[in-house]
C-alpha cells in the first residue's frame, strides 16, 4: 500500500469511541512500521492561551483570536506531548514539511511564537497523537473504518471545527450521512 502521509482519514459513521467518532485524522507518517496522525477536529476544553500560561509562556495580549483557539485532542497516545500543525515557516528545531502548505513542529520553540506577531499564518495545536502498529491501519481500512482523502489545508485551518468531518468527506463527493456501515467486496 502506498503511504497515506499528508492525507486525511475520515471516520466512517460506524466508527465509535471517544477518540475517533466523527474524527478527521491528519496522517503525519505512514510506512511499513505503522502510522501516526493527529486528530484535527476534536477540541478539548482548553484554549491556546491557557496552555501557554500553564507552560509559563507569555503571549502578546493583542492576539486574542489566536489565544482563544481551542487545543485539539490529537489522539490517545502521549497526551502530554504537543504538536503544532501550521503553514510553512522555517527556523524551528524539529519540524517536518508535509507539503507546500503544511508543516508539523514538535519542538517547544514554536510555542514562543504563538500569540505573537511571529506566529505562523495558520496553525492548530494538538495534544497527543493517534498511532497504529504495522498493518493495523490497513486492517481498519479493509474493515471500512475510514475514508481516505488528500489533506486540504483549507479544511484544516479555515473550516470551523464542527464542520471538518463533513467537509473532508465532501471533498470526495461523499455525503457521510448517506454511507452504510456495511463493507462490500467485489
């Protein structure tokens, strides 16, 4: 199977549970050893400004819009670990360029820019990640757990959080409410 890096996994309506029900997962890595992604549409009860305050980082109070952004529940693994998905901006200690429009940074130095004039134009903050062992994601795909959609920065950054699941499915021309949980194999 080809890599699903820089794609969305869109949860099928029959996928249930606190972490993945109606979720959109941005796949950051996918290879023969497994997969790793970040849920981009499930907010936790924490604003970016509150998180920065907990980390003793002082943002610019003039950036109220950024500071009021909710933090995403990136997934059930390492929930104390932060990830920033953002529009490309160079100079951080640990960043991966995913596409011309998307980077993922895990180093703390990006946090110093959030809520300031130096922050990336578009970004979202996630705590935790979703991980799959070798072959696990492929099995979930065979069992009709996910739709695969090329990642779209507009859905991730510009679409309201509560609309991302539907919009990601719509990118395939699919109405998620019309999907059946029954898998068919020809």
